[in-house]
C-alpha cells in the first residue's frame, strides 16, 4: 500500500516481541515499531520536505485510522 502510493522502499523485520518496518524514499526515512498493544512511528524529513510536516503527519494519522479503527470497533 504505502510502497506504491508514496513510493516508499520498505523493509520488514518480524521479532519475537516487536515487529519493525524501516521505510525510505527521497527526502524521507523512518521506522515503525509494533508490539501487541503499541505502535511507534519515527519519521525524519529532509530540509526541503520539513515544510510539509503537518501534511505528512495528517496523512500518517489518516491511514492509521483507516487501518486500525475498523479493527478496534470489531472487539
């Protein structure tokens, strides 16, 4: 999904207690850590893309909401 939509290169590592996704593209690099009850996202933007920080943040939140809210409401 994100790879095609945003042109990201993603590398996934599955761990015993934490799964990690490292992602990069021109001007962006980051990491997503996922445990059974926590998500942590770190994103570094280049100087040129920092002016789009609020847009990037809102897109991340929008996509997480789209993925997680249906899962959370099923419980």
